[in-house]
C-alpha cells in the first residue's frame, strides 16, 4: 500500500451540515408586544418610467428649496447644464404682433377688464389735496417736458448714428423725461410722504429674470432628443421650457418694505380671473433661442437693504417702428413682461424660485412714457409656479391693472404745452403717495437659512470666496475659455444622418454617441494647486476644493 503525504493546499474543507446550535431564551417584555391603532405604510410610488421621471424633477425642486443662500439657489438651478440652457429670449423693447395672449399665458397673468387703476388708490389722497398738489406741480412738469422734448440741443449732444435712428432718439427722450419727472415728484411730495425720503433709485438698472414654463406644445427637437436617449415611454410627456427676460427700464425706486397687497392672496384663485391659452411654440410669435445660463437680477445684488420694488419707469421707443394697429395690446404685453420680470427677480432674492412659490404677494407700480403718452400699470405677483405640472393646475393668477394710454398734451407751441391733461399728474401723485408697509407676523424669507441668507454670511473664507467667484461668473454669462462644442452641418449630414463616412476618425463627442450639452455644471477638473502653495502634511492636496450646493 502506497502511502503519500497529502498537500494541504489542495484539500477541501468539509463543513458539517448539522451544527449544534446553542439554545437560548428570554422573557418577552411588555413593550415588545404593543400594537398601534394607526398603521403608517410607506407611500405607494409609481414605478413606471414617467413616474420616476416626475419624481426626479420633484426631488430637484425640493433640493433647490433646501439650499440656504440666494446665490447657491441660482447655482443649483443652473446645475444641469454646464453650457447653459437653451433659453427662449424676451426683451422689453421687442414686442411682436399679437403677443398679449402669449405673455399672459406664460406668466399666468390676468388683465383686469376695467381699464382703470385699483379702487384702492382713490382713498390715498383727498380730492382737495390732490387738486392743490396738481396745480403746484403742474408748472414744473410742463417746463421739464418742454425742455427735454423740444428745447434740448440733441444735435450737439448725440452722435450722428443715433440721430439717424428715430427709435434710439425716442428712447433717450423717454429716459430723460422719466428722470426729470421723478426728480420733480420726489421734491414736491417728500415733504408729505416720509417713505419717499427712504427710497433708493437705480438708473438704467440691469434687469434679468429666468423661469421655467410649461403648457406649451412639444417641439420636434424635444421628441427627437428623447428618442435618442430611448425615452420611448415619455416621448409626449410635457416639458419645461426655459425663458429668459431682459428688462431695460429708465429708472426704478426701491424701499426696505413692500407695497401693500391690492387683493389678498387667498382671493387670487378666483375663476373669474381667466388667462387665455396659448400653447403654440414662442418661435411662432417671433422669439429666438439662445444658449445661456438662467439668471435673476433685479438691478441690485443679494443682501441689499432696499430689496422691494416701489416704482419703475419704462421706455416706449419701439412703438415708432411698429406698423401694426395694436398699440394698446403691445403696451399691456410690455407691462406684463416688465413687471413680472422685475418682481420674479426680487422674489428670487428673497429665497423663492420658479419651483418654490411665493408665500405672500409682491406689488409694483410701472409707468411707460415718452413725455406725451403715459401708461400707468399696477401689477401684483401672486405665484411663480408656471412650470410643467403646475401651469394648468395652479389656480392662482397674477393680476394686472392698466388704464388706456393717456395723452398729457396735444402739442408744444411757444414753450407751452397745449391741451394739458391734469389727470396724468393726479395719477402720478396717487402712485407716489402709496406708502410701503412692514408686514408684521410674516416670514419674508422662509426658504433661506437662519444664519446664512447670502454667501456674504458664510464664515468659511475659502467657501465664501469660491461661491462668490462662481456666482459672478455664472450671472455674467461670459464665454468660457473652452469653445462651446459645435456640430457642423457637413458632419451632421454625412456622418450622422446618412452615415456615408464610416472610416472617418471619431473626433467629436457626437461621434461617440455623447451629447456634450448634457454636461452638468460640476463636471470639470477642479483648479490646480501649485506645489509651492500646497499646505504641508502627510497628504498634500493637488486640487482645490469645490463647494457646489448639494
């Protein structure tokens, strides 16, 4: 019998199938045997792809809501796109034909059917005081308008290229009249209205407002993009469309307290406040797309003391070039965009966003004038939820009161205004006499942090400086150091649509089946730390930290 020594490396360890288990027992306590009368089950979620897609969007909206500071909320909203969203652009001085229904639809604005200011303004100033102030102010207004419109030497002040453009000259006159009239009104009325002494005035401010709106028919490019990502279950699901508004007011007045609401927020869901449906693509009206970051800037940076709008003056030079007979509707559309854009930007500085609705109304008073024609408007912002799942379900309506345009004078003869209309001055006095009020018992910034409302409140120097640079770079919309990816037409036709160049070297992201415009904002290499600047230690960091909001 041959005996060999077995190599233990190749032996298989046998595990016994039956093992002796140590028995143990314990007394059952009374607390382990309790039952509850109310059973709370986890929510039943829709496991289909459309349901998951909607939950993904809602989670993003909730994450934006939880961000502490104003600037970080703006960064969080722009997080899905490194190169910016493909925004539908709106400019205050570009009002297209038949745009009023579209303006109302994408802002959920109801225009009051009675063309007059709210009855609230009738009780601000007594009729005797109103008449005496009108006669007192009338002469100064007349002199200012005669000078700005008729006597000012424009040939000596303006270059030839502007003088050859009547629209540009009209805008300059509008701005000059607004500044002169505002100066006169503040000078006369500040004695009787203390709130006018506390105003901050911005001349030619930078106004930008961005929001997502739904309820619009899907463009074929959206359906084609979903097919490319194999989203066959949600090809025709509604989609948010990014909008960006650029305002160009002559001046604006701000106060530390907001204007009093015209109608309580609880009454703004009245079914009588109807909004026309306009589901056509905005490009059918005349607007164009531009890839850029979405920004909300109300003419001042977050953290300013006077952060509530009081009044704004706007130009109407674009009316010279209009050949359509819809001046009244065009002015209403301009008023809607101008007021909604400014109030939305203010709401974003207070912590609200296009995804998180305002908890109290915001009011603004707007004046559109060229010196002769005056349009007055009062706008109350009640909701900012106009995105996909809220547009048709949201019962709240933003409200706009706007009388018909009023003519201040018929003509100028002998340095005098012929046919002077006192009602224009009376409306100006009423608007300036509307005093802002502090809203007692209302949390004005419910979605901002307790200790950190703006990034200037952050104690960490590195994080504060990084966020400040990132935010300013974002809202500047400057071109990046790298050129934006571009797919040339010959590549689209020969390499992708008809695939006639199979042996061509793959060079672009599209050749590898990657859409570079889906790149997220935080998908980049952090800044490099030179060796001389690295902190000493066992592990010396090679890359700087990033502080994108989570």
